[in-house]
C-alpha cells in the first residue's frame, strides 16, 4: 500500500498547461529507476492509476457537485459556493468552484496511464513472473481508465486538450481538441480494452485464467474494471453522443452477460443499508471506486455523506445540501415506492432515501456508510464507494435507447423491471415513454452523479425547453475552464458561454 501511494504521488507531478514540468533534474529519477523492474511494480503502477481516478472524481466532492448539485434540485441552506452552482453561476469566485473548473487532476490520471502503457513492457522483459497475459490485462485496464478520464472531462468541459503520451515529463502547451474527435477515440479505446478484459479476475476467466497478482477473486470483485465495465461505459459514451443504436447494443451486452461478473440487481434494502451496496466493495459495483473500511480506507471528505448527512443521522446540525419536501413529493409520486412514499395521511411510509422528512431539512440518507457501516451518529468518517454505473443504470439506459428508437414496449418492459423491484406493482403509463424513463432514472439513481447529464440528454431528445436548449446551444451546459489554466497556456480558450 505504501508503494502504491508513493507511485500515485509520483504521477501527480504531471500537470497540463505548462511548457515544461521540470526545469531541473527530476525528483522522480530514483523512483523511476527502481520502478519498472518487477511484478510488484506493475501492480503498484496499475493500482496508482485507479487511485488517481478515484481522487480526481472525489476531489472537492466533484462527482456529486457536477452531477447532482448543479441541477438545482438539491438546495444548500448555508454554503454560498453551492448556491452559486445550483443557480449556474459557475464563474463566481469561490475556492470550490475554482478547483472544480480545473482539469489538472484528470490529466494526472491520463499521464499515469500513459507512463504505465509506455513502460510496462520493461517489466515483462526482465521478470518472468510477469506473464504476457498479465501485461495484456493490465494494459487493458490502463486504456480503459485513460479513456474514461477523457469521457468524464468531455461531459464537463466539452473540448479538452488531447494527450496520449507522457513526453518523458515534458509537455508542450496544447489547444483544446474537438470533443467529437476525442469521443471517437474513447469508443475505440474502450472496445480495444473490452476485448482483453476478463469478466472476472482470479476465477478461471479465459481472458485472465490464473491468479491475478496472487490474490483470490474476492480481493478483486468490485475493485477492478471488467469486460462488463467497459461495455457499460461504452453505453454512456454512445448516449452522450446521441448514438442510440449503439447504446442499445452495448447495454444489451451487459444485460446478457452481467452474471459472468457476478453482478446482480440490488434490493432497496441493500441499496440503502449502511452496510449494504455502497459499503466496501462487491462484484455488483459494475464500475466504481471503493473505500475499504477493513483497510482503514475512508475519509471525512470526498464522499456524498459529507454534503447530505446531518441530524439525526450524524451530529451535524445542518446539511450542506438537502432536497425540499415539495420536490421529494413531486419526484416520488408512485404509491408503495420502497425508496420513498407517503401513506394516505401524508406521512412517510418508507424513508429509505430520506430521513427526517417532517423536519426543517429532509436528510438524503440513501447513502450513509459511516466507518464500518455503523449507525452511531457521533462519527463523520465515511467509507462509501463512489459508483459510476451499476446494473439498474444500464437497464434504464437501454430503456432510454429503445424509447428513442421507437420500441415503446421494449422501453416500458425495461422500466417496469426496475420499478417492480422497488415495490411499485401497479404501474400506469400515463405519460410519454421517454418521460417515464427519465423519471425513473431520477428516482433510482438519485445521489449517484447522473442527474445533470440525464437532463442534458433529455432536453436534446425532447427539445421543448427553450431555456435549456439555449444553454445547450450556447455551450452553457459545460463548466468554465479555470482562469489559472488559461493564464498558463495561451493556446487555451474559454467556453463561449463563460467569456
């Protein structure tokens, strides 16, 4: 673990937006000389890429601020920076907003993957324990994580600089590259990675038949990207591009093969328990980044609980964000919804997604992993996994694709598959099927970083909201590029909406 953290720190020196990273002898020289020599170095290197990806997503709670807070459906009672985000004032001068406008941390992921892909062959040449198969699987993971970082950035900023080599620690300033071109490359990379990735590690998969780094399958389940992870990300990439034939194809692959990765649907109880789906790691975490309490892996920040939880769940008087009661009632309008619903007297029948509904601030408590799954409110040390996608997300993404493609019955069947698992048995289709799909995505995936991107796709499909279409057409759906980055690199331009 110490070596993985050391290598992670080494990769962090690679920053975009400057002509030369170092203008004196590199402090990495000793580390690099001793790095690419043996099997253990390969493991440290690939784990470093995963660690940097988790850090990039969770820094300043970015994953949830980008995906959930920006929609304005959550409100902040006392944080002016979050209020600015909810009202789309992303050029306001707050440290959090400035930090989230800076893509440097994602280029640290990309550079670490570039270095890994450039150097990993050196280990295979000198350490016989590091087999050809092991190297192929490792390279596939590095390619997937690098492609994912680019996809994630494109959704936030649109056009971004495109770098696919480490340049030996020296980087020329680069302009922003067309997001359309980058997404074509992302899809090609993910397909190539998918071809070499196993469905499961250390369990006799034909792509990875032996023991992966001497560990059992229990060590890797939910911790590493699989073939299903790659196709799930591909489905999201195609949806962002509006290529719904591909969305249906990629999502169907996952639906047909998820069992090979020991992935399953989640009960509402497991989804919302403090020691359930978001606790530690498990194979159903199709693509995510866990915090393992058993390894003392957690923090007081970088988890959604830091934003959402307060009394009575933890000893914090006011949450950073909350969902108003009228919004909750509007969203959860289905009778007998196990996630949240009201009885005939207007009282909560189920409070799995929300606690303290009748208080001043309803507490979004769907995800509440405190330490080792404890319910003691005195602790604010969180260990929840950050999940990018899970099976229910992919089923609903396929429903979206089928609805757009005109297969209304197929789309409805996919939505009913999810709704019935949440206790909703009397389902009345009294709205447009596309509306039905996105309403269910809103309920099922709340707090998982999807909502903003769902709204963008929804409005591109429907094109009946003039204000949102103006935001799309003026590139206001993207974040501004950090002023610091533009001052460092004169080839960068600001997104037009934020000039």
